[in-house]
C-alpha cells in the first residue's frame, strides 16, 4: 500500500504542477516548514513516551500503559494551545514573510490553516499512534490512516483536474480527509487496545508519578530543535535567497527523497521497538552482535537507495515533469549525500533511543547552530548548493562523529574502535561498489533514457549491479553481513 501511495503522489504532483503551478506548490512547502517550526513545542513527548512504553509492553502491564498514554494526552493538549497561539502570532507576519509571493495573500493563510488543522488533530486525536509503533504493530496504520491518505490523493487529483477553482477544492479535500483519517486511525487503536481509556489520576499527579518521562522530554526537546533545523529550514532559506519557484523545484526532488525515506522507515521502524526490547534484556554480547548485523543490513539498504537516487533522479524527473525542472548535478550529489547520511544513521539512533541516551543536550544545539549558520553563509556565497552543504556539514560533525562515540561510550560501554572498524569495513564495500558502477555505467545501452520503458530498464540494471556488488563486498569485509546471511539461510532451511 505504501508503494502504491508513493507512485500516486508522483502522478498527482505532475497534475498539480500543471493545474496549480509552481508558486502554489512552493507556497505549500514553505507553509509546511513554518508549521513545523511551531511543532518544536511538541518537545519530543512522543519519543519519550515511546521509550517509556517498552517495559510495560514487555510486561503486559495494562494499567501502566493507560497511565503513560493519559500523561501523553495531558501534555499534548497543553502543547496544542501553545501551537494555536503561535500560529495566530505568526499569521500577523504573513504579509512580510510572503511579500515576494505573486499569489493573493489569502492563499498563504488558507494553506497554513489547513495544515494547522492536520497538526492539531495529531495533538488532540492521533497521539495514541505511538503505542502501535512501540508495540511493533505499526503495520496496522496502513489499513486505516494510509488508506485514507491514498483515497484523498485520488479525489484531489480528480477535483483539481476537472473542476473549476482547483486550489479551493484541493484545500477542502486536504482538510476533510485529515479528519476522516484521524477517525479511522483511532478506530484501529480502540480495537487493538480495548483496555485504553480515561484514568482517575489527574495530569499533575501523572507528572509526579512518572518523573523520568518528564526528564526525558526536557532532554529530547533540544534534539527536536536539531531535527527541525535539519529537515525544515532548507526550503525557508532557499526561499529567502531565491524564489518560491526554486523551492518548488527543490520540492520535486524532496518528494523522491521523502518517498525513499518512507519506504526505509517502514522497514526500520518496527526494528526500533525490537532493539528496545533487546536492550531491556541486558545481554551485552547479543546487543553488540545484533548492532553489527543491523548496521550492515541498514547500510546495504541505505547505500543502495542513495546510488539509485543519484543515477536515476535526473532521468526520472525529465520523463516525469520535464527537463526544465532539473537541478544542477552538484545539487543532486549533495541531496544524495544528505539522504545517505540521514538513513545510514538509523542503527545508531535506534540504540540511542533504546538506551534513553538524550542527556547530550549540547549536541543538538551545536548541530542546529552549525546547520543554520553554515547554510546561511554558504547560501549567500554559493546559492542552493551552499545551503544544502550546510546541512551535510552538521550531519558529519555531530551525527557521524559524536553520536557513535556517545552511544559506545555511555550506552553499550564498548571501545569506540569497535564502531570505527564496523563503519570502515562497510564504507570500503561501498567504495568498491561505486567504482564498479562508474566503470559499467558508460557501457549501459540506455544510460540516458528517453521514455519510461528505457528508464525502467536502466533502473533494473543499476539496481542489479549495485545490489550484487554491494552484497559481495560486504560479505567479504563485514562480519555483520555474513551473520545476517547465515541467519537467513538458517531460516530457509527450517
């Protein structure tokens, strides 16, 4: 269902570009990023609650689960009030923020209002979704929430293509289906966890009973700031230095990147809960062996996704919406590098979350300062490529240098050299794979496809070369991949 939804989004994007124009889509991207700025107020409550749920789910402690979810709801209602107040204040500055926009100003207010509605539903209605994730039952979301979102896209497509005033129809359907999806999701949660319901303890009493959750929330707040700056500020900075049209061009690439991220998250998210249960067991040897194995597998998938993006994004966009929407090759390389860094970090992040290691509050602050400062400086010097390079710099310094050290030093309590050995072995395998692809690519008949058939043939060849080469080299150099292969072979023989 997720794959169908992604394909549908690509098709809808082309129609929306034709009927709504790049200004409207660029406006929508900018409004989304502004709203995410307000959602910093969420403070990381969902992450802290997910961490707190691992143990009671493992013990099947229904009363404790009810109380933790009730505490989450209590905190979320307060956060929603802050978001509403912040949205009202931000709206006062829309004439200044969107002064370069050629569209009527009410477009900005309407787009932001509909997106705000969806966000508020997550605070008032959808927040219990974290229980499905922590309980490794996130697949159930596909049968409620994602089905509604896919239906929404189809109806939006028909309305925008055939009806007058397409933007008004698009907004109305967006808001209506946000409500329908929330109802469907909560129906799934009620059926899965019938024991959930109100508790007799007040919110203040719950905060006193679970001080560890409140403590984790304070720590995670700083990490949320870093995540926002990393993921949401680039379009805002691009708009500040350029136009909404370039934001829309960048948004086309980000639809591809987001699709890849959603597919990888669907593969990785349930594993995160499993890592939480593994850490709760406390077997150090097993914890390290599983890390080695998970790192190799996730590195394989992340590297393959990055290689596919780099070699296929330009021809895909040319066939999809036209050559005029292409970004420079250097921009694509930086976007690809960012995707690789963001996805291959997931193994370390899963273990950090499982150990509850959020006390390094200086790290996300430093990451945000580096990201924002360098993006603005480099953007002023080199435009789009400079803005994107600022993101890469912050990822390398904090995510790929500090975070593994932090995990191995204070979580797994192993020498950092253990991680360095694992990482270097996997990077060696990737380097050799890239060399093989670069050597073979000029000899591929359809390396510059002119139609969808040729593109599919090129994608199949790149995928085959990358997957086989990377698997062979990882099996040669990486113990984790060999362990994973033995595990699969053992399951097949059974």
